[in-house]
C-alpha cells in the first residue's frame, strides 16, 4: 500500500516539475523574442495617438511584469515537484534520543 502511494507522489512530482519548467522557459523565450524584435509586445494599453511613447513603454513594461509573475509561479511549481520527487529519509540515533529523554526527565523533576 505504501509503495503505491510513493509511486503516485513521484509521478505527480515529475508532472509538477515538467509543468513548472514549461512555465519558466516559455515566458523566457517570449521575452527574448520580444527583446530581439521577433515579436511585438501585446497592446494592453491603447493610445489615441499613433506613436505615443508612453503607451508603448507601458505595454512593454506590463508585458514583462506579467511574464515575470508567470516565471515565478513556474519556479514555485517546480520546487514543489522536486520536493515530491526526492525521498526524505530520517535517521534516529538511539544514544541521542536516550540523552534527550534524560534531559526532559531532569527538567520535569
């Protein structure tokens, strides 16, 4: 029963890692494409004038801000996936556990 649970957690971890990496690399490629002039930034803010520099700067800034938020969400998703993938092993040392019990007993007495 436990082996199946760990297998499902690893599968979910790998899926989260893959989705997170897509969310990291896709905005990075879109930003690079906009920076190099391959694509134009979406017109989120429209202006009355044809060549309003404030509107163009605002559109570019807002687009990059949105891409940064998507990248941040991808990094969080990837870190959650890695946390599910890696196994956590606990090691209990009997001697140190016995010493802690003695200290607690002395403090209570």
